[in-house]
């Protein structure tokens, strides 16, 4: 599978804050209605700086995800595209983990909210 | 060196949100004047949910650290104690990385703000 880096596919919304040997840290910012194109995430911890209401889609499925500001959630490695279906901008920090992903087959779409 | 887990040494302020095979995610919350006792952090990414003004001390040194809300910083593995020297509560998320730390000798005290 080709890995589509969101920093490359959606540079108006994803940017690299910094990286080192263990992590790459991204800032994500959009406005209501923003749609991203399909991209790949490695295993990631996402921290919401704002409320977060998105519809995520993969080739096989779609899911709505709603989170309050100040949450820290696990985003297992996955390919998706997203749309901001909320009424406010979305601002999140994504801590991408380098090294081997935990899940190599298809994980559930979106963050793990169990 | 004995590892003093902040969740054990300072349970009124540090709590585990969740963990998996790659990370353990902590919530830290205090009020102005709160002092923690010495504890150890593994390699960690810290995200500030509030402004952050602290004095950190180790056996050898002390440093003041000031951060705005919404920052994501690298905290290399280290032992320290802290005091909230600001005027507001401190609320942060700490993403502790499992596995071998990058720095095994003494890193600079506090987060890496380069």
C-alpha cells in the first residue's frame, strides 16, 4: 500500500510541529465543512484542543466521531479521509509513533473510544 | 535507580487515562502552589491544555518553564519534582512512550524547548 502522508496530501491542514527518533508531532486545523483527501496515519495518540465532530470514511465504511476538547485518544494505524461536520473549527495535536504499528490488519475506523 | 512512578508518588495530581502496548497516557492537574515530590518520567510528549508555569528541580539543578496552552513538547526521560508557580491551575496530558528511552545519561531538566 502506498502511504499517503497527510502533511503531503493535505498541507493546508496538517503540519509537522517537530519530530525526533521516536515520534512525529502534527498540528491539525480546519473549519466546518473542510474535507481531507484519503491519507494514512501510523499508530497515533490524538489530543483534541477543541471540540471535534467529524465524519470519517475508508474504502469500506464511514463513521461519525464526536469528542470534547481535552481528550486524548488512540488512533490505530489506518487510512481514511475526514470531513468536519461540526459548527466550529477542529484543532488537534497528533503524536505519531515511529516503529512498527500494533495493528497490521484493518482496525476499526476512527479513534478507539472504548 | 528506583523508578518513582508519579501516579504512585503524587496520586492527587497524576492519573492514568489509559494505556496499551506502546504508550501510557496520564492526566496532570494541579492548582497554584502545588508541589510534587521527586518522580521519574520516561520519554514523554506533553500537551498543555492550560497555560503552564512551573519550577522544576532535580538533585543538581532548577529551572523555570513557561508554556502557553496548546503546546506539544518533548520531555526526555528524567527525574524531577515540580511546583506550580503560576496564577492558574495546570492541566496537561502526558503521553509516556514505552520501550527504551532515547537518552540514558542526564538530559537537560524540563521539556526540550529548542
